[in-house]
């Protein structure tokens, strides 16, 4: 545990817990730090700050990378009846908790020296890894949108500061950025507090560990007291999705044809997307909300599902849960129970605070499992419930806030589904990745990025870092019909540390494309434990993770997306190294710390064995030729 004497805030010797001190003229730490300019905010330097603002400082016992103490600055707007305390939980890590005796808007800010910073990591799907300026608007995260965690990453992928809030359901405003006035990097978290309500809880990590390690510690913190029903085995097997391959042109024959081919290639389930519920084929969501099968395309859903099961696949059905479409029969019934209309989608977002809305949606979705024999559901667009400035709770609502109504909807739906199928599969996707959703989901998918393997890789890794108990799926993998087998393999290797979802017309693939697909789906299946649940360590978030590894102590898998060297893992217990080459450079440089002998197998993108040799590795660099889309398997000689 790292502690340091605090010059500005008096404290007892070797504190375990510290309390926030009220304003005091004796120390600068009891006042806000040098203000960072933000648009539309009062200027504290000119005395233009709100009169009701109460500033307090909290000594954390943590040290910056420069060796100076970290002080947390707290501002309460609307009340001074709040208390704060900090607890050091391990070396370089502190937990902060603020409780209120009156309603108050509580804002926490702290700063770290922006020294050797390379990237700013968040789970936001629209975020670059560049360092933002402190004056950009904070992001609001809530049950349906994002997660309150961020990491400032420095050299060698070490976290300069990883921080998270404990509130993952109610809206929390999270900001960060470079302070131009001081060269520091500021973190801010703002939360509404009320007596008896959730406190403001923060975890601040200045331990200097690999940023992925600090994020795993955050998910462990979030997991405390959270029960998850487990992940069905089928949710960790490669899947076939109809979206990019068929879009809305789905029917019984097409789904069964693709399912038979997918099962033969090694898929474990089929996900039937938009189109099953409508005869319309023009896209849009005007026909959502009734959730009745298109009788022309799916005349006997139960029989159809049974046939897919006979082929050996599980079956998941798509629902755009929040949408009520203008073209549906349910529009007139629910048009006055919406959070907002979305004319460009020909639909509106239902308000889950209404018990009638929740009961209707639960009945409609549950039919897929209870009546038709489905194995699970794909719940799409939950993030649309995250409406900025939602209307006040309307007459007939039984919850005051949208997140409370949504939480009730998902909890009740989960309970209903599990009565019929305890191992039900439920898909969520980015950006609704809140830990408060974990109990009601089985898997979470990278958000849409068609034909963009590098983006798919980055989204997968981002999701893996804070997914907790959930299986992480790639966005649906597609490619142009003229794509080479090598490029097909590159698409798959970019999704290597996830569960792949394939979405091409399998009947029209060339023999080479099918061979690449079959080979790599076999790799996904054989090494699923280490790929999906091994210790993930991605390199260089500022460069889009050009090298990613996962290990379980015996097997290490490294995917190489750029011409970077691959370090052999410590031999203690690490028997096998797999290197997947997604780069166009076929020369893989293995770096060894000591002389050793290993068996090396090189396979091309189709799985054809190109060589089986014994390598005498020398300390330093050892070149091995692995073709693009190929795989090197290195087994240490006993």
C-alpha cells in the first residue's frame, strides 16, 4: 500500500480512511484546483461561481507517477450536508464513497500529470484513443448506454490512472481531458445524490499496472454481490447470422439452407434477424412492435425451429425491443406511451415506466421460447431507451425514472424466459454494456462495423476488457464474393478473441473461401477456453491493438495485425504458443530470452500444413515464415 504525507490536508498517521475536510483558508487543497476552461460555465476566478457550491478536498493516500500526492476535489451543488471518505484497498488503489443527507449534485475531480500519456481508453463505441481536451462535454452513461470507466494509458501500456464509478444504472456524467492551463489530465464524475439513495462510489487506480489488468480489477469490483446465471455452452460456439447475408429476405427455406451449411462448418447456432416479422423489404422499423411472424415466409414457426434443431443448431430470434412502428397494429394502442418519436425510423421508442408496455413486450418476446421452442433472443437497440432529458413520469407509470422501468422490464423478461428455458441465450450489444445488465444477458456483441475487420477487432477487445461474465461476440463477419481465402482468414483472425458470427451466403462461397472458414472456425472451437476466457492482454490501444494475446498458463495465443515481434511467453507452464498472422508481412519475428528447442508447425489460411520442423531458438530474434491468414503452432520440447 502506497501512502504519503499530505501537506495540504491534515490527517492522522498512516490513515486507513480519510474524511473530506470543509473549506479552510489554511491550505490550497481545500479549494478547487486551477480552473480549466469549459464552455458555458461560470468563471470561479472572477467570483462568478454559484453561491451554493461547497468545495472540499480529500486526501487519497495515492501517489502520482511523479511521486506527488493525489488529492480529490469534491463540489456539492445545492447542499453542504454530505460526507466523503476514502479507503486504500491495495497498493496504489483507493475507493471513495460520498453519501448525502440532503439532495445534492456531487462533482468529483482529480488530476494526474500528463507525462508519457499515449491513449485515453473508454468503452464508448464512438471514441478515438486520442487524448481529449478537458473542455469537451462529459458523456452521460446509464443502464442503457455505456459504462462509467476510463483509463489514461502511458508508455508500455501501463495505466497512469484507471477510474470507475460504482453507479451503473442511474445516469452518471463522466468527463476527462487535458487541462491546457496546467498540462495535467483531469477526470470528473458527477452524480445526483439523495438521502437513502446510492452513494457516489469511485475506484481510482494509480498502481501503474498494464491497463488491461486495471480494467479487469474494475470488473471484479463491479461483480461484487452480482449474481449471473451463467453462459449457455451454445453462446460460446461460432454462430451464423442472417443480417448481412440476407437482410430482410428471410424465410423458412433460406434459413434452413444456410443453417445446414453453417452446422457443417462448425457453427452452433443461427440468429435470424430483421424480416421475420414483416413482408416489407425496404428496411426501416415501421413494422416493428406487433412481433407476429410473416405467415408467408414462416408459415409454421414451431416446425421450422424443430428442423433447425435437427440440423444441430440453436435458434435465436431478433427483437428491436424499444420500437413501436407506425405501420403496425400496436401503434394506436401505444402511441401515447412513448419516450420520443423517431420519424426517420418510422417508429417511436416505448416508455418502460408503463406496466402495460412492459407486460406487452414480455408476452411478445417470451413467445419465441415458450411457444416456438427458440433457444434465445437477440435484443436490439436497448440503447434507444437512453433518452436525454426524458419527459416526467406520465400518468399510469409505476417507476419515476426510465432506467428503473427498463431494469424492471429486463429483470421480469429474464425471469419469464428462464421459467421455460433455464439456459436461455440473450444477446445484447455495444454500447449497452453496463454491469447492471449482466444478470439479464448471456452475450454481448460488438456493434455494427460491416466489412471492417480492424474496427471489429478494436470493438471486440474494448468489449472484452469490461464484459465481466458475458461471452463476447464479434460483429457479423462478411466479405465481398471475390475476396481471397487469405483475406477471409484475416477477417476471422481479427475476431479471434471473440465468438465469431458469420454472415455471408454460404452456398455461394468458393472452395478456398470455405476451406479458410472451416479451418479457422475449427481453431475457434478447439481453443475456445483460452481465446474467450484467457487472460487478455492487448497492446497499444493508441494504434488500434496491433498485437493481442490471451493465455491460460499452458497455452498462449497471439494475433499479429502488424509487423511486430512476438515475445515467447515465460516457459513456466506455457507449453504451446499459437501465432495467428493477419499481417501481409509473412516474416514473424519470435524473440526468445534463452536458448530452447520447440516443435513448429506452420499452416496456411486453409489449414494446409506447410512445414513441421524442430526450431533451435536462440536468445534474441528468430524469424519464422507464416503466410498471411496462416497459423504457427509452437510446442516446447520436453
